C-alpha cells in the first residue's frame, strides 16, 4: 500500500512571515506582515487575507484586489512580487513598505520630516491617479491615508485596490465598502445623490485626494466638515487644495492638470527635490551633456535631501552611471557624499569596488578627484587592497607632467602611509620623494614633499629614518624656494624625537645656525624656534644624563603611528596649507624666493655671511625716526605672517595652474603687469639653477641622493680660535698677530672699501672674488697693450719715415 501526503502550499511558498505582531495595515480584510524571501533573506511585505465562512462578498473583493495588483504595473503603484491563493487564505507579496501613517509619525518623532518629502510624495500619488484615470479608465475609489505606503527610499506607493472599478461602467458600479472608516472619504455628491449627471470620472478620487492632503499635514480626519479649514496646509498649496474639496464636482481638476498647476513657478511641487527625482526617472534617455550637468549640481543639493532617498535612490543611479553611462569623474563628489550615510559593511560592498576600479583609470580628472577626496574613503580600505590594487596606480602620479597631479599625489601619501607595507613605504615611496625634492621644477611640490616626509616620518623603519630624515631636511634648507627652507626647519622640529643627541649637536644645530642669517625672515624665525627647542633638549640631558635613554627612546624604535604627534603639535603645519602658501607667495610676491628671480644665486655656504637681497628703490623720508617705525611695522607684519602661515585658506596649486603659465618668466615678476603670474619652466636661469641642484644627487637613489652632510674640514695648522685672540685688551700678546700676514694689497683694498661701508648694496664673497679676478685680468691686458705699443714705437724710430708706395708690415 502506498501513502500519498498532500503538499502544504504555504510551507512550500518561497516567502515566509517574520514571527512578530502584524503592522497596522489598511482598514479592511487585509493584514500587513513583514516577511522575507527564504532563499536570500531579502525583506518583503506580505498582505494576508484569511477566508472566513459567510464573508463571500469580502472574499470576492479581496480576490479582485489580488488580480488588480498582479496586473497593474506602475512606478507609483505598490509593486507585486508574488502571491498565493488557497481555499483558506490569500497571500500577496510586495516590495517592503511601511504604511504612510506610521512613516509620518516616525519621521515627526525623529524631527526630520520636511516639506520637500511631502511634495514629492504627493506628486507620486497624483501621478498614480493620473495613470489610473487617464490611461486605464479606472477609478481607485479608496484614496486615503490607509491606502498609501512608503518604501525604504521614501517613495510613496498607492495601494488599497480593493474597491477599484472601471470608469466606463462595463464592470458594474462601485463595490460596497461596508467600513465606516473608509466611507467618510466619499464626496458629498455620493451621499445625497446630487450632481451625478455633471461630474467627471475623476471627481470622486480628487475629492479623496483633498482628504489625503489634509491628513498629511493635519493628522487623521475627524469629520468631513474639517476640510473647510486648511490648517497646516502650505500656503502655496492652499488654492489647489480648495479646488479639490470644492462642492462642485465639475470644478475639480484632472490629476494631470493638478500636477501642472502645482509645478508652476512658485508652486508647492516646484523645488529642487522634485526636479531631481523627475530627472532620475528619465536619466536613461537623457543626453550625456545633461547627465554631466546634473551630477555636477547634485552634490550641492544632497545635504537638504532625506538620507533614505540618498542611500536607496541616488546611490544606485550614481553607481549605474559610472558603470554603464561613462559619467567619469563627475560622479565622485556626490558618490562620496552619499557614502557618508552608509554603514561600514554597505560601504565595503557598494563603494569600495567602484573606488578600486576608478584608480586604474587613465582619466586625469578622475585621478585628481580621487586623490583630493581620499580622506573620505581611506578608512574603509584594508592594507592588502591599498598595497596591491591602489598604490601601484597612485605612484604613477609622481611622474605625471601635470603639476597639480604630482602635488595631490604627494598629499595623498599622508593618508596612505599608515597602510603601506615595508617595501612600498621605505623603498618605493622614498625613491619618488628623493627625486621630487631634488629635481621637481615646481617649488610648491618640493615644499610639499618635505612637509609630507615630516608627517610620515614616524611610520618609517628605524634604519630608513636614520638614513633619510636628516639628509632630506638638510637638502630642503638649501632649497632656493623660501617656503621649502621653512618646511625643512619645521621638519627637523616636528621629528625632533627621532634624532640622537649626537646628531642634534653635530648635524642639525650647525645647519640650523646657518639659517639664522637667511635672507627670508620667515626662515630665520623658524630657525630660531627650532634652535631653542634643540638646545633645551640638549641642556636637559646635560643637566641630568640619566634622561638620555628616555629622550632617545624613539630613535631606534619601530615605526609607530603614535610617534607622529609632534608633527602635528609643534607648529601646526598642514599639507594642504604649504602648497597653498607657496602658490600665494608666487602670485603675490614674485621676489619672495631670491633664487628664482632674474639673477638666481646658490644658497650661501655654511660659515659665510648671507648676501643681502637687492635694495629696493629708496623712498624719500623726512626723518630717521619714520624709517625706524616703518621697519618695525614690516618686521611685526612678517612675524605675524610667519606665525600664521598655515591658518589661512590660500588656494591650491590646481587653482594656480593659470598662475604658473609657461609664457611668463620668473625674471619679469617685478616688472610685468601681472606680477603674480610666473613660471619656472621657460626661465633659462632657473634651468641652470636646477642643473646645479641636480649635481647634488643621482637618479632617485637614496644612497647617493640624500647624503648626510660632510663634517666641517679642520682649520689649517696654527690657526688660533677667536677666543684666544686679544681683541683690543690691555694685556700684551706674546704671540704674533695672525692678521699681520694679510697682504698689503688686501689692506689697501680694505682701506678703499672702508668709505663705501655705508652703502646698502653689499655683495657676497663669491662676487668679490670674481670681481678681483676680472680686475687682475684687465690689468694684464692693459700691460700687454702698453708693451705692444712701446715695441711699435721703437720700430718706427729705427726705420725712419716710410717711403711712398711701400707696404706697412707691422
């Protein structure tokens, strides 16, 4: 004998109810439950109707609603997914939604309900009614708060199709509701039988739409008479609302005309939020130029849009536009703005794969936008992804011919450094930094490289720090671009805990002392601050030698993010501020960098006095006191500017690309009509200067590129120290005067120059040496000319007068 078991259709149904109390669904036979798909767990909503004996009329209404919902497809009507019909029950599965009443209550309690949301929601309901009436010739017959649902994106959906009937009358009249809560929304002409012959097919539904508008702004409708008072209905919507609840059904507008009236200038539905939604609905048929313009303006409006709308409607469109629409870099700004609303898991699933793919793009606009906005997504990137999929593409920016991309690439290293492995950070990145700091033609980029190195110094290994930092900052202090020298000094100060006491005393302090006579006051100010910092450190160890181990604990320590605190606290120098500062210096003060003017000069060698900058045209003054006040004022202003050089919004190198135009010349910065528009690329003096700098290092090699400064040569044998010399004291000296060996010629020259010490135009020792050589060569040529003239005179005297016709052989 074989047994056959009947299959349970509910158990085999691919959707299941979530075991929790049902939600407050619409009045009527349906009960709304939350559910999920068994295979994927995706959320859905399930409307359940239990067949009861003796309720055949309600069962027929429920089955008709099942059929209507299954056949009607529209973006503003509740989306049907699946259904189950048995003798005992009806199950209708739709997209996951929430009843409008519950949604509005939750939004009000959260304090986030805005008129923008309501305007778009009502727009969707009216559009659904227009579709039913004008396209399908159907009367909804149940428009109210209970028949409207909201999905997770905040989109309003029209449901409650239980009492729908045909406007053409071929399916009979409207079904009987039998529910008092729903009958209160019927128009007055249905209650007293008046006006039936003159009303339009949409008149009843438009009256119910007026009731819905009243409930949205004022709460549940207590009675029909309350419609006379608009209450909290917005003023821009009141005239159109009054047309809906008018006693004359013939005056009530068609749903399409109602939308047109509300979309007129100044209307309730004429706003940026509605326009954005309408564009997104038709984005697939828009022209590429229209899409570009839309995405460019979208980021400005996202702050005022609901969060759910941004996450579930804007984000999918942005991802689709990038994947299939060739939108390019324009989607990045709104994409990262919407990404702020996502949790970490959603960000990893939706945004990170797109970001990784974007880094492999060759589009420069895409690359620079990614680098500029890296701070928004770097926290979601794991180390393997950074080292294998992102960093290999980012390093190409160091070699780009566009200065803005090189600059942004340098800045991005501050965010990528904590996630780089040993090889990428201590080898590959340092090669590029060495080349940029020494050979890049743009002063702001050399400056940024120094600043970034000071910021990431704590992440480097101990051996790399010992080999790189001192040499790199030493080179920066000899850069012809003044802000680069400032960055070098600040780099020493920011990483002071990474140097041994011997390095501080023998390598760093002598170098800083040479900068105390730098032509730029900002460099001198920072040098004095750094010197005091290092001296106090040395003095504390000198007073208590037991502190040496504590002071040098970070010198040989492994790389640690916590060691970078000094880089941010000593002087507050920011990567984004340095390049902006240098750009402004180029634009506003072309002569601020003395080595990049008409007559470039090499940095002053250590131990020699720095030459003063060329004197400015003297202004007529009435007294020395006035000059002193002006000088003090300038000094104070320079000091204030030096202390706040990172606090201002200076702009960026990308904005200053027009400033660094190739047709301008560094040398004409003082006389050109646009003194701020300068360039380093076409100046032959600058090229020769860079060729001089290039002799300091080899191609991208740390071992040859950033060499440690050589120790000073010992003085010649027999040289006395300055402290041993008698500088005019009363005590006789038993040793000879070391200055007596100076030549008489030098003494004579000194006496001749003594009269000109009061001049402002002082020249360096190198200039003086060149002038002496030129003078000596001129004297030799003069002596040679005199000797030749004397010989010719002797020959003339010996021969006598020349005869006519003879040839002169001399």
